[in-house]
C-alpha cells in the first residue's frame, strides 16, 4: 500500500533558495547604483558594471597623438587644443615692420585647408601653417636720357645717354635703389657744385653771399617758399649776385615722401609759385630730406622740374657741428662731378659760414672748378 506524502519540502533545500535570491538582489542593486550619474562603484563581492564609454578616434594634432570623440569637427579640435597659426608681417623694403600680423596663418587638415565644420576621421592630421611674412609691393620710375643730358634724379654732374630706374616701397616710400644703365659715353666735368638749402635766412644768407663774392664762386640756392615770402630782399640779393635758384618746397614738411600725393603736389606747386611771382623761373627742385620715391620725382616732373640730390653731405645742419668738422668732411669726399650739400637757412649757420672759405680753398687746390646746376 502506497502512503501519501504530506507537509513542506525537505528542510535542506531552503538555504540554497534564499542564497540565490539574495545574490540576484545584490546584482540588481549594483547595476542600478552603477548606472546612476556620479555613483561610486558598489564595493561588495560582486563588481559593479561600468557605464558605456563614448567611441573615440585617434589623430595627430600639431605633432602630438590625441584621442577625440567620434563626430568631432575641425572647429572642435581648434577650440579644445587652442590651435592658432602664427600670422606673418608686412615689412618695408628696409626690413622694418609696417603691419604686424597682416597675413594670417592656417590650420590644415591632412595638409590642406578645410572648412572648420569638416568631420574628423581616425588617423587624420591637423597641422599649423604660419602666415608668410611679405615685403611691401614695389613701385618703379624709369627715365631715359640722351647724350649730354643731365640725369634725373641728379646725384652728380655727370651727363650721358642711358636709362635710370628708381625702385622704392609702394607703402613706406623708402628708396630701395637707383640704377643707371649707360647707353653710351659718360661725361664727368672737372668741377664741383656748391648748393645751399633752407634759405633765404636773415644774417646767414648774406654772410654766405659775401664769402662767395670774395672767392669769385657761384653756387645754387634751393629756397623754401615761405622763406621767400618773408625775405624777398634776400632772394633778390642772390639773383643779383648771379646765383642759380631752385625750389625746396613751400614749407619743408618731413618725411616728405610719406605725405599724401595731394600734399606733395601742393608743396611743389606752391614752392615754385613763390619764385614765379618774383619773376624767377627755375627747373630745379630739391625735395626736403632728399626724399625721392617715384611719386615725388613724378610730381616735380609734372611741373617741369628736375630733382636734384647731392654727392657730399657734411651734415652741417646738425646742432653742434663745428666749422672744422664741416670743412674736413667736405674735403675728404669731394671729387670731380660732386654736388655738395650745405645750408644757409634753418637755424644758426655760423659754422657753415666759417667753414666755407676753407672748403673753397681746398677745392681750388685740387684744380677743380666751380659750377652751378
């Protein structure tokens, strides 16, 4: 006879069942805790599951390997890593910086320019290309001369056929070079031209004229227009003494070559007009400071004027320069064909007046004649 089995399960099965339930509960707690933002891992017998990491890609950024999130753009990388390509400068022909940072650099993607919205791909290369420093553009003036013609701009007394080219910076107006290419024989007279700037000037102009008269020497005077208006009697004294007259602008502004073109034109025109009003007609112009970029020479040419510079500058205009220094500097540099720059105006010219006799005597001892321009 088979009997019925009644009652609960065997006692030994209960602990195993509760253990399984407890383990499942701990795992559930760990998963929930691990998925909460900022939650610390549950330290128990069961490891917490880490949150899923964002996919990343590796690329080279300015020579270094970097990991960045998938889907980043070039702009994201520029902002994140502070990528800024150095800019290049704009320089004058003499190397001076005219505009710093004038030419921006570029951030390149795989060696080429790319829009900043470009999506980055694994293995891409981001590099910096600095902006190139560039020299200002150049401007040129070319003049041709026939046999026996005086050159323009004129630096000496030489004459002869050929081509003269002035090259200067179009922005700085700094002269880069003047090149004369002869097309025939060049003549250089055995003579010297003395020239005086910045007059007429009360006191010193008459003193210079007195020395020249005593030594029987003629010279060329480049006059400032406003000084002509102030001292017309001194201008007449120069003309009566047989001196050659040229214009030195109206008000002698500097740096002359950097002035607006309209101002340069006006200075040339008004300086010339003050002489014309006195019945003096000249074809000679000396720019203030010897500034002679193409626009200045062209402005003078438009008025029928030849631009005259110099060969010898003893810097008698510098305060404190002595008569001995002036005479020594002239006589150490003068040679056949020289144009000597001196000043009878612009300040105290007593040292120039005191040096003048020694300069003339020294030139005569070299068997050189004197001429005007």
